[in-house]
């Protein structure tokens, strides 16, 4: 059986089944390993593939929830830290000291 090597214009002899050859048993055996092979060898109380997949999905969902929760908790921290740094630079707590120049938007604090 020949096949074209794309982009070269050449044809090469393909390895594998010749024209008249029938499909062997390899094709029939394929894809059965998980389904039939697993069921017989399973011990009592062991879960099937479906339950395993569900477990994995639940774990992933839980992980996602935890990550979202973490983000929610962290949300305010950055601005707090920025404010703290600004206060330090402007000489501690004081009468409107932390806002100068560019930062003088809104009401002055203090």
C-alpha cells in the first residue's frame, strides 16, 4: 500500500497490511482491557471506574472551592498593605498626611 509523503510529491511504501489482508484479531482485542478485564479481577468492596471518576471530580471541585475561598480571604490584604506603606512614607498617622499630590483625590482623612 502506498501513501504520499505530503509536501515532497514522493510516494512511499507503507508498512502494515497489504491490500488483500484481513483485519487480524488485534483489532478485536483492542479497547476491552479496561471494561471486561477489570471486572473479573476486582476484589470485594473495590469500586468501579465510575465511582473512581466521581471521587476524582469531587476532589477537584473541593480544590476549586478552597482556592476560591482563599482568593476571597486575600482580596482586601493588598490595599491594606499599600495604605500602611503610604502612611509610613508620609510620616505616620496624621492630619491628611498620607495623601499628597497625585493621591489627593477624595476627602482628606483626619
